């Protein structure tokens, strides 16, 4: 039973998007969706600007760097295995720098959005309003450390994945809460990594399971959004080379999808972090007092 203010007499206080007690999976996913709904202006406004700017960069790279309007390079099926390997290595060497630059752009833009959404989630849990300006002011001092943290975690997971995949998956979950720890606790990069390890230790399978569900929901949403854009693109476009209009549609679909999926993924991770702190550190009582103070 709860009163008109949203405070529950059984099952935990709920001043914002989640009850302030240990959460079940549906409450984390629902809380993330509720955050996007309640704070649609700051969430989708910021995400749309970043997604469109990055989409313009990707579109330009498609045209002038990756030569996406040209037929896709192929490996000679009649060549010897050694020659085919040489051709594959040559293609990789040609495209790796360009894809590395695009990956860096993706890293920067998604790090910014993840940090901003983490700030919003911190307020959404309390039921407090927040605008873009205020969210940016809170994120700005943490942005450079956050970029460094994202780079460290990304490299660690990639290196771990190269060693039979399992170490990378293990590190992916173990370090998954470092971003919200850095943004909301305002510690150093090293402290954020240690906090993530401490919060995940003993709950690795649960954390990993929530993250996997979040990724699957994100993939489903992104696929659904991009589906109508893909219908207007010839299935043979990759082999024959995309037209400018097809590239524009592809990148526009990607930008629209990222406007929704990146905030949702960031919200799930931030709520998972808060849930782990409620379970391990009794954060719910502290959050309830903060919510009452307004």
C-alpha cells in the first residue's frame, strides 16, 4: 500500500523510478524505461544531438574514407590458401585505421551519453527533476576521467576476449559498474574500478544475467527501429556498393536507434549499480532520507 506521494508502507519506499529495496530484474528494466519516459526531454534531446552529430561523421566516413559506394572487396576464390590469407591481411591493414577512428568516435560519444544518463538516473531514483544544463554541470568535472575509464575497461575486455573469450566476458561483468561508480561517487579512475569489483564480487552471475538481458532488449529495440530504414535499402547494396541515398538512410536509422538504445543501456547499468549498493551497503535508507529532504 502506498500514499499519494509514492512512499510505500510495505515493500520499500518509491519516491522515483524504483522502489528503494533490492530489485528484481523486471524492476530494473522497468525503471530504465520509466527514466526515459519521465525525463524524456533531457534524455532524448541530448541523445538525439549526439547521435545525429556522430551519424554525420559516420556518413562522411562512409563516402570518403571507407568508400562504401564502391563494391565490397572480395577474396579470389581461385587463389591458393596462402594467397587468400595474404589478401585478407591486406584488406584488414587497409581498413583497420579507418575503423579504429570510427571506434574512437563511438567511444567518445557513447561515454558522454552514458555519463549524462547516469547523472539523470541518480536524480530519477529520488524523484527529483533535472535539466540538461544541470546534468552537464555535474558530469563535466568527471568527463575526462570517464573517458579514461571507458578506454581502460574497453581495452581490458578486448584483451581478455582474445584469450579464449571467457576472461573477456568475466571482466565485462566485473568492471561493468565502474562508470556509475565514477560518476555518482566522484572518485578516481582506480577507485571506480575497485568499487565495481567490490560490488560485483559474489554476485557475478546475477550482474552478468541482468547485463545480458539489457543487451538483448537493447538489440531488439535497435533492430525494430532500424527495420523500416533497412526495407528501403537493396539487400545487395553491400556487394555492389551503396548509393548515397542508401547510406543516408542507413546512418539515419542508426542515429534514431542510438537515440533510444544508448540511454536505455546506460540506465540499466546505473540502476544495477544502485541495486548492488542497496543490497550490500543499505543504500536504500540513505536514498529515502535524501528523497524526503528534496
